[in-house]
């Protein structure tokens, strides 16, 4: 009898527990949906599901077709939610021109999705914002013009590559073939001739592999798995799927570019920019030279007194020390007597190491921890020493 009572009680509590969890989950979803409620006069759109939003209402592989249906139903300004990311879709030339030509910079920033943030962090022309984006955009447009954008010299590069493409097609001897990669190779070579200062042969195995990687990530980034990563990055980063292939491919592509930059550094001549990389290498020290020339001139000896008038040079020196990682674990210390630290017992004679590497690469302390960026030590154009910067501490 006692056994039956215990079994009945166990079943009751188990059922209650499961029911409690179910009720809790429903309440959570309803609360999440309530938090998502659109403000007054917000653009219309399909009603979002709790947590997921409109994620399952758009086919990402053919999103342009689904979007057109939504435009017909809701108009040229409609709202779509993907997870906790609220978005508004603008259609029609007059409205698009109004958004892109806003003078008050209301629409200037770019959103950084979890997928893109993991791949590019917040660097580069596309993913950066604010002053960094302005500087990157200005430099890129100026440099591309210098290397022939919109000029006859670029036309000559295109004509040369067109010749190589025709020759590659002739090698097929009139037989049916897929022109996709040959055309990709031709277009990429025009870009590479400006960026890397060289083109790659159509038989170059490494470059063909890189083109395939780029082709694959372009296709996979539109997949539902990758879009799901943007909604639930904290879960998806542990799961297998196409998004993991995207991350691996981008690492290989970035490694290729890094090797090209290193090759340029070895024979770099600041007086002769051969391509975009050379121009970029020159740009990242040009501001220092300009400041030195302005403050010290050609003959005046540098002094500590001049430091306050050279904030950018000072910032560059500090950033070199941060990235240089000269003493990653600092000079060790030793516990003098038995002591307690952070709740832990440390006996006399214990060696203490301070991890400066982690401190100088902490994303909570530095905007772009893995990138050389003198702006880390500047605020409104003035040098600012950061408390978390400890290049060497005795």
C-alpha cells in the first residue's frame, strides 16, 4: 500500500513539474511577444511569432520573391522582425532616395549581425560605423580613383582580362562547359590587379580554390541555417551546419589576404604605391609623419615637452605597445607570507603572473582588440591614457 502511495505521489509531482515547465514556457513566449509589440504608427507587416518573429515567413534562398508578395500586401514601407532584430523594408525609388540622401545622418549606421560580427568583427568599409567608416570610405574612393576607377587605365585592365578570358574559352574547343568559374576568375582578376597588383592564371590551383570558397560562402550565407545563427547565435555556435562551413571558409580567405599583405610589407616602397595594399600601408603611418612635420619640422629634436602637441603619434606608440605584446605575462612576483586573495588561499612562495595579454585584448576594454587602431587612445582628437593599458609594471 505504501509503495502505491509513493508511486502515486511521485507521478503527481512529476506531472505537476512538467505542467509547470509548460506553463512557464508559454508565459515566457507571451511575455516575449508582448515586449515585441510594435509602437504606435509603426510600419505595417506580417504579425511576428514569439521569439522567432517573421523568420519562418521568408524563404531566404528566394527572399526577393517573398518580399515582393509582402510589398503588394503591406505597401512600400513594411516591417519585418527576425528574432530580436526589428527591420523596416523600403521599396520604391522616391523613398529609397530619401533614405540614402538624408543629411541629418539618421540612417547612416550599419547593423552588425552576429554572423557578420563573428567573421569581420566591426572592421572594414562595410561593417564599420562613425568616424572609422568615414575615413575608410574616403580613403577607399580616393585610392580606387588613383588606380583607375572610372578612367581609361581601368578600361585597359578590363580589356587585358577579356583577352585572357577569350583564350580560356577557346581551350574548351567548342564543347559545352560551365562558364561560371571562368567568368568569376576574370572579374576577380580585375579586382585583384587593383588590390594585389597582380592577376592570377586560370590554372592557378590555389586561386581556383579561393574562388570556390568565396562562391560557397556567398551561397551559404543566404541559407536558413546562417540566418538562424543571427537569431540564436549563443545556441547555433555549438551546433553543426552550413554556418560552420561559412566560418571556416572565411578564415581561409582572410588568411590568403593576410599572406598578400605580408608579401607587400617585405618589398614595400613608400614612395611608389603599386596597388591598394601599398596605398593602405602608406596611409597607416602618413598621419604620424604629418603630425611630426607639423610640430617638430625636419630638424627640431623630439622632446617630452612636444608630446602633448602630438596626440596621434602618442596614440600610435601606445597602440604599438599594446599590439606588440612584449611582456605577455609581465615580470612575475612572489607571495611573501601565506595570504588570501579573491577568496583563495595562497601559500608563501607562490609565484604570481599577471596576464597582460588578456588585458590588452579584452573586448570589454577595447573597441577592436585584435586590430591595430590608434583610436583606442584618442578621444575627440586628444590623447587619452587608458587605465586598462599596462605595458610594463614592476
